[in-house]
C-alpha cells in the first residue's frame, strides 16, 4: 500500500508522524498554522518537497478562519501567515518556493472576493502536492534509465515517499528501476544524528520489498573500496545556480569518497529545489539544530554534561563532485537558470 505522507482530508492536513517511525505508523492532523509549523520544525514532516507541501497547506489553515472580507486586510493577514511559516526551517528552498507560489495567488487575484481567494489558495496547495507527485514519477523514470539490469546503490538520509508526496527523489529512481524488473540492491546510510536512513529509508524500502542493507555512515568508504557500490543517489534541499547542492550532513563526505573511488554520484531533485536567486553554495543557509540530537541516544546521555556541540543539519557538495542532476525535466547540468 502506498505511503500517505501528506493528505488533505476534511479541511485538515493529515501527516504520517515521522518521529514515531519505524516503531509506530502514527498520523497527526494539523488544523492550524501553528500545528503545521510545529510539525515541520520537529520533523514530523521532513524532506524538502514534503516541507514545501506542508507549508502551502499551512497557509490555507492559517487563513481559513479569517473574518475579513476586505482584500487589503486579508492580504496583510496572509503576509503574516506566510512570514511565520518561512521561519519553520531555513535550508530546504522548497519551503520558500511553495510559500512564494501561495503569495502569488494572493497578488494575482486582487479582484476576487476574499472567500474565492481562500478557495484559490486551497487549489494552489493541492496543485503543489500534485506537481510534486508528478515530478517524483518523472525523476524516477529519468533516473532508472541510467541504471543497468543489475547494480548496487548507496543512498543517504531519506529521499523517498516520506520526503515527498509519492515515490521520492533518489528512491523514486530505485522504485522505478525495480518496477522495470531491474535487480537493485541498496545500502542505506543510517544518517546520524536523527537516523533518517535507518528509521525511514529502511522502513519504506523494506515495505516495498526492496533489498536494503543498513550501514553506519562511517562504513561507506570501506564498502566503496571493496567495490560494493556502483552508484550513489541522494536528494537535495537546495541547489544553487552553479549546481552546488545542500543535502543532509554527510552527503559531502560521500561525494568526496565517490570521486576518489570513481563512482557516479547523482543528485535527484525536483526543480522546486533549485534556488535561482543564489549563484553558489556559499549562500545556502545551513540549519543548526539542538545539541541534544547528538548528546542523547533516546533518553540516555552519551556525552558529558555541558560538552560543546556543533550540529549542522546539512552540508554543501560542490558541483564539481556531482556527476549529474536528475530533475523532472531530465538529466541536467548547471548553470540552472
Ligand atoms: O532534515 P531532513 O530530514 O528534512 O533532511 C532531508 C534531506 O536532507 C533529504 O535528503 C532531502 O530533503 C531530499 S528529500 C527528497
């Protein structure tokens, strides 16, 4: 059965709570913009495209109960809601691209009744969801064409159905290749510190009956040296115009290792992950998260009290280390305009 990462049901945003996986397949329902904000910030919903979709529905929820019928005051309220949601997480540009699309609906429909603008906003949020679904399928098709009949792929973090609306980005390539009858073996990095690889990628690939083996992040080099990896496919949170790509911390390590071992290293991401406003990776804001993500293992402390901690959630891989970018438009090379 398909994974229902995000759904709009009965005027609520229903999300699979990714903090509970793999032990519990639990769902939450967001009815306010604050609940959507919390879900994004606490990573109940995560992965660049999924964050963007959730934020778009957050705008709908934030304006649903607005009492005003005056366009100017509605627009002011909308700006506040959109500004609020922009602060949920800083790195994945899909959040900002989706919110910009919602903002445009308000700008472009000045002459409509406020009640009709609310309907247009809901339509736009649903369209963002559908656009991401379609992009996932197309990326899967383009990526699968690159693969031979049998190969082994290493992936990092979770770039699957849980990170998008359907299929995923990097994992869409794997799902599609397997559908085509190719024999694909996957190694999944556990992805410290929040273990998206262990908790989420392994869960969703096993659910789909795909051959997946979990490794610790620091084992990747050794596998490459033993020639156990043919390709690396990962997702992205923000791609600069020159192709520098931010993704989950640890991606850059893999890219350097891939170069050394001569392994093709592909980014799979929809065009909603491209940031046309920045020339290179230096401009990508990198989220730093709470020290407890590193100093605690579940409820157990695994580092001394008051130890200094540095916890960037993403790194930037220079374009020169990337073999190609698979988007819904096909295999691309920078510059991205
Ligand atoms: O912190 P997360 O779990 O939101 O980070 C997610 C990633 O880095 C993914 O690889 C990226 O968003 C691409 S997912 C399609």
